[in-house]
């Protein structure tokens, strides 16, 4: 399993608009691509020197091929809207991770 993690710091001046857009439009649109089977959004609890609020959105794909298909077929269009709406009020970086093993309490 591949985890595509997008960490975003959003400026307080656009936080509420951005959060609504993420929850109601962007994340659902990413999921509608069919490339991911699950997504999670979490708030990062460390206070950033630059201010704002930081979130991590994790999208779960069955394979690297599915993630690559997302990059090729969907990512440019979906990223463009965020850049257009929030510009320099949003700082994002992306990380690809492979799940090795999951531990759970029995």
C-alpha cells in the first residue's frame, strides 16, 4: 500500500475558506478519481514559527501505479485550483510512503 501525504500550512486569513473547500470539494474530488481507496485529514499539533495552521492529508492507494496514474491524469488540474484560490497563503509539500507493516492491539 502507498500513502500519498500532502502537508499544508494555511494562513489564518484564509483558513476557514480553505478548510471548507478541502472538506467539501477538494478531498472528495481527489477520491472521485478512483485512484485512492481511503483518505484521512489530521491537524499537526506543532505551532509553526511562520504562523498559520498545518494539516496533513493522507491518501491511500493500492499501488505505486495507481499513484502514478493520479499524477499523470488528475494532479495538475486538482492542484491548480488550490493555487488559484489560495496562492501564497498556502504552502504544501508532498511525500510518498510505502506501508511496510501495520501493528494493532489485539
